[in-house]
C-alpha cells in the first residue's frame, strides 16, 4: 500500500488463495470433483494493525462461504463502528501454509485484509522494511504453549 508514493509501515500486498473449506472436505471424501472446489487467488493486504481476516463481499458470495447467524461489530481506524456479516469455513493458503478461519465481509472491498490472527496462526513474521512475510521456521509452524 502506498500513500503519496511512500510505503505505509506494516502494510503491503501478497497473493493469497481463498477456498471454500466445505468444498475441500467434500472433494477429499469423493463427493465433489476436485475441479469443482470453489477457490480463488486474490490480492491480500497484510496489515499489522488489523486483527482479523476481511474478505470482499463479492468473493464470499462467489465461493459460497457459509454466513454466520450473528453479525459482528467492526471498528475502523477512523473510529467508525458498523455491523458486518461474518462467514465461516474460509480456507486460506499463504506461503505454503494454510488454515481455516472466519472472516468479516466488507461490501465495497476488492482485496482481502490479512490481520494479526491469520499471521499468528500461520506463524508468519512481518518484515515491514522489505514489505514481505517470512515463516518463523521454514520447515515447521511453531506453536507456543505454556
């Protein structure tokens, strides 16, 4: 992300694959042909100041992601607060790692927003100076427990 020609600290773009995890499960068990799994690679903005995964509404619809019953309250950087839909069963693939997440759906967004929860779950470190993500350990996800 650039503002006035300068890279915003802690914000940069990466390609990320998003898939419907229910489709992936059905394909795994042979009830859906693998070619029918709904998935798409889109541009994702890594934002160290964001918490959650946010997806464009058009993508959530296209992938048929299940909508959760309760909406979530979101707070923007400018202090505004609104209620948004949340979807489930989002399978995210990034740098050879993957995880299943819920995501906030943003109506007018055209990129994914990748926040701290996703980065921590995939054990990816942010190198803001070089605008890139790095696995903490290239061979393993490191889980810190008690």
